[in-house]
């Protein structure tokens, strides 16, 4: 079975940094684009960025603060978040997509999802 297991969430003060991890199993990791999303209460799930063999893409709202990188040998993708703001508070999700969408950015383009992890940024 395919599993994406997330870790690294928690509470951080505004201006701080946090790095999330997502470990995949049950799939050929290098064959998938890996994406990050977040969802705050009462909002739609928001695309943050994706990484595939051809490169990395970020949405405009986070591209100057967040960094996505992957370690295929460890089947792990990371989301490094810097200069965090209270409005970054949300449940963060990693996801895997077959690498056929160039830079997949819609939820329905992803095949597998992590369990989500809470990130809370205090003011």
C-alpha cells in the first residue's frame, strides 16, 4: 500500500522557521511529482508548490519564503518554511502525482496524500 507519512509540524512564533517532512513508501518515489498544500478552517485546500525532475514551482504567495526539496534516496520530500506569519497557520499536506502534468497544482491531479500536520504560527 502507498503511504505518505508526515512529520515536523508544531507551534512556532511569527518570524520563525519550520521544516516539514514527508516520507513515501509503496511507490517508486522518483517517478512522482511531490506537492505541498495547506488548508485552514473554512477554506479550500491551497496549493503551495511542487517538485519534479524538471524543477520546482511555487505559488506566488509563498515563493519568497518557502523551499521544497527532495531526497530520492530517502523517499522524502521537505517543505522548509521561513519568515512564518500567523496567516500561515493551517493543516499542511504532502501529496504525490504521476509526473505527467508538468507542474501539477490542482488537488485532483494528485493520487496519494499524507495525513496532514498542523502548523500554528503565533503572533
